[in-house]
C-alpha cells in the first residue's frame, strides 16, 4: 500500500430505510493520519454512513475499501478486525468492573483474561502514549463521563484500531474534557491513526479537522475540503445553503418582577440520595437564567421539582406570589409554567400520536378545542396548522406521527406547544441538544422572543456557547448546589469550566 492509498474509501454507498434514502450514492475517502470531519444537518445521513463503516448497518449498494482492498464489513466484530473502532455516545461499559476489565472484556484471546496484571501494564502504557489519564484499576462507576469516554477510546486502541469514528463525542463533555479529547485525537493522528469526527459544533470542527466532508439529505455536497482557512460561515453555508446568524441580537432588557423563587429546596434522586441541597435561586420576568453544569449534578431533579414531576423534601417554590411546591404537573402548567423536558420522546411527547394530538395536548380541555365533553376537531386542526406554520415545523401533515419527525422538528413541536400558551415561566432543559446549527438558531430565537415578551426562562444546558449566547445570567450547579453565579456578558469560560468540575474558584 502506498502512502497515498486511502485507509478507508466508500464508493457509491446507498442505504435505504422505509420511506427514507439515508445515503444516496455516497463517496467518502479517509487518509492516513488525518482528522476528517463529517458535517451535515439533522437527518443528513452521517450516522448511517459511519454505522456502515462500523459494521452495524449493511449498505444496500456500493463498495468499501480498507487500505485499498475491497471489503465487506459484516459485523462490528469484522470492523474491529479491520482496525475500525467506533466510539459510541452511550458508552457500553460495565459499571461494576474496572477499567482494565472493561478494556479486555469481549476479546477473543482468553490469555488476556487470565493475565490481568499484564493487561493493566499494557493499558497504562497506552495511557501514557496518548496522554489519556485514567487509573487502570478504577471502577467504571467511579469515573466521570469524560473519563468513561477515554476508556472507550482505550478499548479501541487496545484492539488495534487504526481508524476511529467519533459520533458527536463532545456533546457529553465539559469544555476542559473536550480540550483533553482534542489533544488525544491530535496525538493519535500524529501517530498515523485516522479519525472520522462528527459534530454540530462548527468551532470544534475548525479547531481540529484537517478536512471536511459535508452531507445534505443523504448526498455528499462537498467532499474532503481542506478545513484550513475556512470560517464558521463557510461551513454553515455548505451545510444548509444559507447564512446562519451566529451572533444573535439579544435586546437589552431590564429584568422585571421575580417570577420563580426557590428557597432552600431539598430533593432526592431516583436512588433516594440527595440531589438538591438547600437549593435557592430566582428568575425574573424578561430574563433567561442559564444553569451550567455537568450532567448528573441535580439538573434533572431541578427541572422536575419545579414542574411537579418530583416531590421536594423541604423548602418552597413560588411562581410570583403563588406557592407551587408539590402541586401536580397539570396544576403547575395551568398557573403558567411551560416545560421543555430533556427526553423529548418520553416526557415531552407521545411519540405514537399525531403532530396535532401532541400540539393540542395541553389545550383539549379549553375553548375552542373543548366543546362540552367532546373535542372540536375542526378547531384542533386549525390551531395545529397555525402552529406548524408559525413555528416552521417541517412535517408531511397534522396527522403524521410525531415520532417520525427529525430531531429538530420534534423539538419545535414541544416548543410550539409550550410557548404558544404564553407561560410566565419556561423551564427548558437541553433545548438544542443534538440539533443542527439551523434548528439550534431557530430554537434560540424562539427563546429570546419569549424573553422579550416577558417570560422568565430557566435554561438548563451543558453547552456553554449556548448559555453564553442567550442567557442574561449564568449559575453553575455542582453536587446539587449553586456554586457560582455571574452575568453572561464577560463571563469567563475557563472559570465556569472549573466550577462545573467542582473546583473552588474565587469569584
Ligand atoms: N434505523 C433506522 N430506521 C429508519 N430510519 C432511519 C434509521 N436510522 C436512520 N434513519 C433515517 O435516515 C436518515 C438519516 O439519519 P442519520 O441518523 O444518518 O442522520 P444524521 O446525519 O446522523 O443526523 P443527526 O445529526 O440528527 O444525528 C434520517 O431520515 C433518519 O430518520
Ligand atoms: Mg447522527
């Protein structure tokens, strides 16, 4: 094989799902030692293509070459044997076992299983080589999300992966962890390994990619362009064919009266352990308060106690003068609290029901949809059409099953439903997670609009760029407490990152 032979090449790959042409004659080429970003809107076909490389899906048509040789990748095991390793977003690690045990788990050679000390030594060597610091003897449950991701990467390196595929790896990381991941990716590429990197964060792509391939609706629209010299706008234009407004104009607003007031709230998590500890905060009208934090520090419980989905142990929660502590979710909604939950298709929507049913879910007891005890379907239909138009929801029709929509459009259905009732307080949890730049822009504009119209918004997010872009104030949550708070303008990313990791910072 010459240096110029691509380590991985796809020719004219076609993959169909019922009703969708997910990959439409895709050509793709990965060179030795490069970091190649794969970019595209939600549903463009990126994960489908990489799942074919990882042996999870079989292509309907087309050819794949590894190091110049035409190959069938029939299973994930076959992919690993060819040196292709996929790092999943939902880690496949066993919490009750150690790092080393997880790394050697599932290996064919039984001698590794017998020789744990030797495996530990080899794992430690790998960690030094790629500056991936984790104690080989630590248990998975003791590790942070970022550390668990490192273990996944080790696992692939240990199996001899020459090609690593990372599908939105930074979605779950703190800024510091993301930077460590980038350092690792650089050292791997410097040693001749090749990396396919998928992300909706254009800054990240510009920071680490050598080349970029763009997909649109299953097709490749730009193949292997050099990333050097490109701007975020160039990438956005390649992706969506129009300009994206990165700097949102956030009108100056003086916050109004206090809307949400939480005083010394304590609550437990699902395992009965303290999740919120003497938690106090205030959100005012015309204000977005952003809650920054690493997942699992009480964010979920915070949104649940406010919206009535979880009881409080002690403390009070008020909406204006109204005490909503421990009221039912329906009641809390009726007095003016909207909720964009993190699990869109769980708490957020009934995925088996139509777009219309989901849009009117909150209103079927009210005029004009309620007609006595019956539902006025004409009105329901009319209202749904208006919302679909106003919120620009791409759906074949009002009767389409909501579970069939793309991620961005699913999120718009929830926002349309929750915002159109003009809530006094909106609790938005990871409202743009996994959404492409266009959909993210739309959601941000909607939230800012609500703020200007007088809503108080509690925004819970792990995305610091998002928090900085649309919040007025940012509070950092760690271990069930607010550990710091600052105005969003001039907020110090570095400092927030440290606070998120539990490091004490003087403010
Ligand atoms: N297992 C599946 N069954 C049916 N349809 C699927 C399946 N996987 C993907 N699709 C569809 O194929 C298309 C491409 O999806 P894919 O997940 O590859 O997009 P993506 O570019 O990774 O998007 P995102 O940025 O949202 O992750 C979408 O229309 C999706 O709904
Ligand atoms: Mg994807």
